């Protein structure tokens, strides 16, 4: 396991020495990050608000059917948009680790990034999930420790990601941008669960080795 709490200074130093030919990649990653944190998350929020309306008991049947068609179209648009963001990102494991280190600063990290490689869409989706959880921890949890571990099972990889913060938020809590985490995990994992208590927050999910059925 890579215990990242011993690596930040070395990684940050390497970032400072980045060569000019990395500038285009850096700009591309920054653009992808800003697109995901604005438009992609806004689309996710709109989708969940539509779900709330569709679920109203007194909604007319014809209106429910029409809204479901709109919801489906929105989901397809969101997926297509995210696919474009993923192609823009092309996040490697090293880039992912660097970004996690930058996000956390002095927060103690214990993370293992040696999990098997998935197909491109799933790999990028997983990277985005990790980054979103990391950003939420750094901004809202008041945690002093963050962890990421995985376990190899017969047909899938089981991930466990979390912190020792104050908890108190739910995956569909729009205020904390967690709707996008929920949506991404629904797309790339076969199953997932989350918990958020005064002892911390955690996400546990499974992704098939091939990733082909999760994309």
C-alpha cells in the first residue's frame, strides 16, 4: 500500500518542476475540472429535482410519462457530456495521486492506488469519484485522516473510501455536490453504499474487473 502521508512534499516538488510539455495537459485537466464542477453537477441536480417531481403521488399520469421521457433524455445528455469530460481529462494514476495530495494539504492520507486498471470510461469515472469525495472531505468534513483501500474479489474490486470527519451529509445533498458522486457510482459500480455519522463518512462500492458492464 502506498501510504501517501509520506509522499506530499516529494510530489509537490515534482509538480513545481513540471516541464513545458506538460502545460497543455495541465490546462486540459483544469478545463475538465471546471466543467465537471459547474455544468455536470448542475445537470445532476436538475435530474434529481425531476426525480422528486416524478415521484409525487398526485402527479397526472400523462405528465409523469412526459417527465420520465425528459429525465431519460437528460440522463443521456449528461452521460454524453461526462464522456467528453473524461476524454478531456485522460487522468493517469500519477495525476490522480498528485491532485489528491494537492486537495488535502496537511490532512493525513492513507491510500492504495494500485488497484487493477479498468476500461477508460470506468477508470475516469472512478478517478472523478475519488476526487469528488476528496474535495468534499477537505471542504466540509473537518477530518484529520482520509483513507482509500480496495479488496480483490472473484469478479470485482471492492473499494472503501472515507474519512474520520464530522459526517452529517447524504449522497443526494445538493449543497455539498454529492449528487454527482451518487450519479457516477450508479453508472460505474455494480453496487454501492454510503454512510455519514459523527465518526466520519464512507463510501463502499464494487466494480467488475472488466468494467464493460458498468460503463
